[in-house]
C-alpha cells in the first residue's frame, strides 16, 4: 500500500505554510503556464492560475471561443502551438482521451484538468490530500468511503475510485441504477487493487440511507446535466440523492462530507455549518496541491 504522506503531499503542506506566511514566492519565476479550458470551470481553472501566480510564474489563458479550435484547428496543433510560448499546459476538454492525445503530440508537460466523462486526476489528488487531512487518524486503512451521485458521468469519482484502490478501503457506490459506476472503472479498481495487494471491496447502493451511518467519508457529486441527451432524462434523476441535516444526524461523528463542487442542490446549504462539511476546505486544498504539482512537474529542486 502506498504511504499517504507522499512527496506531493509534503510539498503541498509546505505550499500551504508558504501562502499563509508570505502569499507568494519566486519558485517558478520565468515560467509560463498555458491554461487551456475548452469546458466550463471555476475552481480548476482559477486554482491552477492562482497556483502559478503564487509561485511567481505567469499564465496564458485560452478558452474555446477565443481559440483557433473554432476555425477547425486540431487539438494536437493547438498544443504544439502553445508549447512554443509556454512551459507547461493544463488542458480541460470535452473528449475522453483528449489529454492523453495532447500529451502524445506535445514535447512539454500536459496536465489533464478533466477530459469529458473520462478522468480528473488532479482533482483526485486534492481529494486524497483532503481525506488525509480530515480523517482523525490520517490513515485510510480499513476506512469506508461512499461515492455518491452521478457515478456514470462524473469524472472526479472515476479518478478518485482508481486512486483509492491503492489503499485498503471499502468503497460504496451510491447512485440511481442508470448512473452507477461504469464497468470499465470497476474493472480498473479491481486491477489496481490486485496490483497493490489492497483487497479493496466495493458495494452498490441506490439510497443514501443504506450507507449514511456507516462511512468515514461521504463524497457527493452533482448529476452532470451537460452529459444527458435530453432534458427529460436529466429531470428523471436529478434531486434523487440529497444530503440534508437529517443525513448528518445519523452520520458518524467524525465523517468527512466532501464534494468537488459545483453543487446544484445535492448538499443543502443548511449543512454547511456542520464541522464535518469539508468541501470548502477541500476547494482551498486544490490551490496547495496544484502549486505542488506545478513545482514538481517543472522540476524545481528542494520545493
Ligand atoms: C468537477 C468537474 O469539472 O469535473 N468540478 C471540479 O473540477 N471541481 C465536478 C463537476 O463539474 O461536477
């Protein structure tokens, strides 16, 4: 099993302390990040941008409407262009596999910031960092983690399930039947667990009540409206799984309630003041983990 205190997390801890003490430094002075978002984003885009700025670097932002993708340019050509001007590219794109395709075309590092319904690996790193912080004993061994919501279309839960498979955890997948975890992700979770000898188990559920009192982490996601073919299909499943004060009343006293955000009603605002509501701390952690990622990807010594 991997240690939970990886090098990345140790660097992220130091980034957190640095930001608290002095706001920014010059670690990446002279470096430029191409921040390419061809799908909507608030947290991922802004935290990568803030991470670069707090390390003294600069940012070249690009969205689809302002880019030559509108004129029919291929993604490979766009990436090859940007790396003439920048040192690292962060890419969010609607197509599964787009980040891998971009990385294959590139000479410089490409970081996947979400490829359609595929994966969102930097989110799962900040999620794991948050889980480590929030659990009272800072250990994942023997813990139960519920992933709740649109497990079919949600890339955050795909990446998180695969990352958690490296630890000896029990996973609970909670979703309406039509939005359950895809078979290819479950197969990958089993393969990763076998490789790491972690004996991860997973169970599938439809109702929050089946898991609510028995998990150490409850990770909630929104129903991904933009992935549905019709509004009617979305309407049929939205609002089925909602965390309320009543959910929290039966939850474990030290449970961490997480959400990658944005939320659209699946955690009521009346839950926000509960000390177990970790999603705003999780969001802040995204800055420190992405600062650490950028410093390590750029090969900064002693960061
Ligand atoms: C997520 C995403 O874009 O996949 N948001 C994020 O990056 N924090 C989750 C979502 O959009 O539901």
